[in-house]
C-alpha cells in the first residue's frame, strides 16, 4: 500500500530537506567580531601586555638571582667561619693563660711558643678578614643589643649606665651581619648615657 501522492524516493536526487535554522551565538557588545580591525587591535594589546609582564618578571628574577648570588658569595661561609671562631677563642685563651710577669721572665723556649701562638692567632684573624669576617671589640661603647649580649652588670659610677665596661668574648661580623655577638659586661649606677651626652 503505497500512497500515490507521496513523492517517490529518487536514489540519484534525494529530496532536499529544509536546513534547520541555527541562531548566531550571543556576542557581548564590547567583544569585537573575529577578523575585524578592532579584534586584531585588542588581541595585539593583550599580547603586548603579556609580553611586558613577562619582561618585568624576568627582570625581577634576574635582580633577585643576582642578589642571591652576591649573598651566597658573602655569607656562604658563615657556618665554616662560626666553627673557626672557636679556634680563635682557644688561641686567645692560651695567650691569656700566661701571666704578664711569667711572659717577661720566660726562657727562650716559652717565649718562642708564645710568639708562635700569637702569630697563629694573627694569621687566623687575617684569613678570616680576607673572607669578610671581622672581629669587633665594643669596649667603652654604649650597649647595643643588636651587636652585643650582656652577661652581667658592673656597678661603676665613673661611666654612664649602659656602657660596655668589659668584653668577655669578642664579637664577629660577616659583611654587615652579626656572625657572633660580643659577650659583654655593662655598667650600672652611673648617669644615663643620654644624660651624660647632653651634659
């Protein structure tokens, strides 16, 4: 049962079905159409902005890396230098253990030993100084907790309160940083340091 009114299927020329209607995608009013001069200008501006940001990031990275390399060069030996300071302290203790009158009346062998220890200490301090490690002695200066560590107070009215009157152990700097603070005794009982400076 075929319908006589129905069009016959032609395998050579099939009937053309109407194409479905597709709506265009919604485009924001400020988004230019692809391929227009405005779209290309916007794309170029975005690419330029990305390029400038990347250049700024690379410059910051270069500066940071250069700073880190410089810091590593100056402060990289901090651990080693801190260990060597114990040797310098022991050499100083050895020299301090010999009283001045014994030193003056010592036989030539003991004098040679003392001179050898002094020479070794000087050589060690020179080697440290060549590598940026410097010894500092804050005797007579106003106490500064950034560079010194107070061990005890000494009643001494002849100097302003807060003055370093004795250095128990010398301090060391590496570059502009404290490698080891100086261990000091601080005066108390005198006039305040600020009042003494004003008067």
